């Protein structure tokens, strides 16, 4: 079951998480700083930084992304 009832789809953690993964995948190195993700997310999605942080937390918890103290990156299957 997806948590979509009672919220705008664009403000949903799943939607924002997909947006973040797409932006990371479009990069040559598949990496971005958190600041870059915040700027792109707030500009293109018109959501608050809080929503982006929640999506980043969710992606990290499910091991879709990693963080190396400088950049966020996609965890790819080996």
C-alpha cells in the first residue's frame, strides 16, 4: 500500500524520492551534493527542504542511496 491518500502526489515522499533518483542517475558520476539536491528540488518541484530531507532519509533507509560525507550517490547492485 502506497501512502498517497490525503496528500498531493508532488509532495509525496515516493514521488520526491523518484525525482532524486532520476536527478542522480542523469549525472555522469551519479553523485550530487545535498546542497545541489536541495536547490534542484526546491526549484523544480516547488517543495520545501523538509520534504526533500524526508525523501533522502527514506531513500537512505531502504539503501537506495548512500552518503560519503560529501555527496549523495545511488547504491547500485554489484
